[in-house]
């Protein structure tokens, strides 16, 4: 029995004959998502290259790539796309001037647009271009980040794409958009080393009705030859109601509404066709909602959602990671695509969500995708009419470069701004007047005129919360039945557990363990039944539960009346002292020992060999 929350070893069931799908289609799953282009019809892909030309850019192709990297063999694809984006798809680039807030030099003009003729970009990303050498297009170099500054490209020179005058340089951003610079009238003034340009793109967001309509089409699909449909449906997209929630209560309502709508489809399929359909979906990333601890408040919200709504056909992923996509870019995204791929290749003794001990091959690091949080009017001190220098540490850290503004509430206050270079400058004169250590939050600023008696010195800034999610919060998500991630030394990045959003009274846990015992009979071996003491099984139910484990074996015993039973799938080795010549009958006994219960299950039968004389 493996320790909880550690990778374990379990018997491998090779036979595919037990379950809701035949061996040829076992684990077949579909994905419903958004992309730049593509048909709304259900299509199939057998490798990541199948989808690039068909669907272009978007988070759906990225999640399909994750699933293939995790071991998926065949994926059904259904595109859910609104007619137009719900929000502005691309923002205007903002120039961050390095080290001199009063710099009024006219730099290169900058604009953004679309690479393809399609009207919307296919994925949401935060872009930054950092100038590493200034001057004209001929001399300047830059580095680009496709994930909001987490990782950076190597230095590159500007390539002239329009001879002008003025000359222009268009850079493809790899998600259906581009940024274009136009050389300044004085060419050497086009770029200054250290400056940054920042903007972001937003993927179009589907309404809940559009998501559910696509899911219903996928759930209703059946193979024309076998009559079987999909077993798993992965829904990586969140409704526009979730993205547009105005407060915590609205967010919870929107999350539960999407979960309930997916569960309704699963229930409908079971009631109409007696066909089991499972859904895998993701939670929204953390948002700066004004709480003191973003991470804890986010987890509390998810705990409350789980406590208020559960369904045994719903698996919800709360893990985010820095993952390599099909074009070689690193992006922070939900790991649900990996969970779907791992689930699709899982053996029959795995539950729908049992992917906890499987490696996520294209994930570089666990990343909670925490937002940058703003701090307003943090008090740094109080003036006495004589003290000009104020020093100390910002309460929150690490501080985001270019974000610090320090002032006082004097009648005519002085203001000091952050130049992105660790220095604070007088916003009027441009004189260097202090410093800020972004990592530690240590600051020092000197006023020209001391703040008056009783006047408060305050700071506005933004900071990034801790990079890693602590084990206690991971455990909270785990206990709330979400999939999440941990990094085990020697094992890599793996999912923490196999939870479904099953209600406390669900028989799901018994079903999973029964599948192990059922198939183990076919192998004439020893089965390890994990987690007998799973949540949802009360102490008074344990005796009945243990008794239930023996029923598959009893039903599969060979008898004189019925010799065509699964236990006949066996491998038999005779030793030299075995005597079967007298009557040609071998007396056989099969034992299965579920490790946690230590309750031995036995089947005794006779095997006629045909050797009677």
C-alpha cells in the first residue's frame, strides 16, 4: 500500500474487457474549447500536427498538445466560439521608460495588430519587449517575453520589414498577433536601452450556452461502427460569466452553474442511453479581489464551491504549470489537458481522475498563476517638519519594477517615481532621490522639503505573491477534491490525487475498487485495492464494503453448469510431481488479497484437461 500523496505501484491490468468502452475505444476522449479558426464539426486528431492547420492558434490547440504529450492516442475536437470577442482582444502597448521618468524623447512608434486575416487573436498572453541596446533599427537589440516576464528570449536585432521612409519592423508574436515599430524621425532616438513595451491579448470567451451546446454535441456523438461514444470530455474553457464575475459571490455562482450544466449532460446520457460520460474541467486562476492573501482567499472560494456542489461524473483540475506548447513557447496554463491525456491512457484499475503518479512531461515548473496585486497608500512615516529622508521596507514583496510611487499628503506634495532600475526619481525634475530593492522591498527616499508636521508619507506599488504554493494549501485543495500538482524529488511533477467531485454518499470509491478485483480474477493474480478508507465510506459501511469485494469473484467462479467464465483466462504451469493421469482433472484455487482489507478472496474449481487415459 503506497503512502498517501506519494507515487505508488499498482498491478497493471492488460485486459480491456471490463468497463464502459470496448478495448478499441477505451479512454477515448474529446476536448471542447476555443481557437482562432476551425470548423464547429467534431473532428479527430492522432497527433499535435493534425490540429495546427485546422484550428490555428488558441488555448484549445495548446491543451490538445498537452494531452498528446501526456500519452493520448486519439482526441475528438469540438470548437466552441462566439461570433465576436466579449472583451477588447488586444491592448495598446505601454512604454515603460527606464531610469529617467522625465525623458520626453520621441521614440519609435509602436502598434499592434493581427498576423492572419482572421478578426480575433487565438490565445490570451502577456507580452513584454525589453530593449537591450539602444539606437536606430540598425543598432538596437531586444529580448521578448511571451509570458509576462517569466522567461525571456535571446537577444535579437530588429528586422526591417518595410523600407519606408520611415522604416518599420514587424515582429510576429506567435499567437496570431504582431507588434510593429516605426523608426523615429531621428533614427538614433528610436530606442533606449532598458525601456520596455508591454501589452496583452485576450482570447474570445464563450458564453455558458455556447459551451454547453458544444458539449451536448460531443456527448451525443457515437461511432457509426460500434455505437459507442466518448468516455471523457475535457472542457478547458470557462464561461464569460466566470471571467466577468464582479465579486466572490458572483464567481461562485458562475462556477457552480458551469459544473451543474456539465453534470446535467452526464446525467442525461446515463438516463437516456445508460452510457457513462465523465467531464474534466479547470478552475479560474487567482484574481486580485482585494483580499489580504490572494492564494488563501482563492482556495477558500474553491473549497466553498466544492462544498456546495459535487457530482460523481465531474473531475476538476486546480493545478497550473509553466508548460511547453507545440510551437516551443513556455506558457502558464491549467494542467487539465495533461490530466485528460493521462486519464485517456489509464488502465482499468485507474479511476477517471487517477493520474496522480503519472509524470507530466512538458511541464517545466508548477506555477500558481497568481496575479500582480496593487497596494494603495501604504504608510511609510509621518512628517515632523525637519526629517527629509524616509527609509524602511515595503510590507509586501517582491515589488514589481516601475510600480513604486512615493508622496505625502502635503498641500503641494513632492512625488517620487520608480524608474525600473532600482532608483526613485523626482517626477518633476527627474533628479535621482532614492532607491528601491525589488526583491526585499527595502526603500529610501529623500524629499527636497521635509513633509510638514503630521503629514503622512505613503507609497503605491504592486507586488507579486510567493511563487510556490505551500503544502498546506495544496492539502486544502486536495481535501476539497480538486486535482492539483506537486513536485516530488526523483519523480518529477505529478498530480496529487485521483479525486472526483463525488458527493459524500457516492458509491464511486467502491466502484473503482470493484473494477480492480473484477479484472484481477481474469489475471489469476494478487490485486492491491487502494484507499479503502476513502472519504464517503462511513465506518458502519466497511463490513458491507468488504463483503462486496467478494461478489465479483463469486459471480466469476467456474461451475459444472457454466464453465464459460472469465477465470478460465489463465496460465498453468505443471510441476513434475503433479499427477493428472488418473482422471485428467486438476483442482485449482485462485486467491486474491486486497492489501488494505487483508481479506482473502478464494475461488476453487476443477479443470478438465482432456487427458483421461
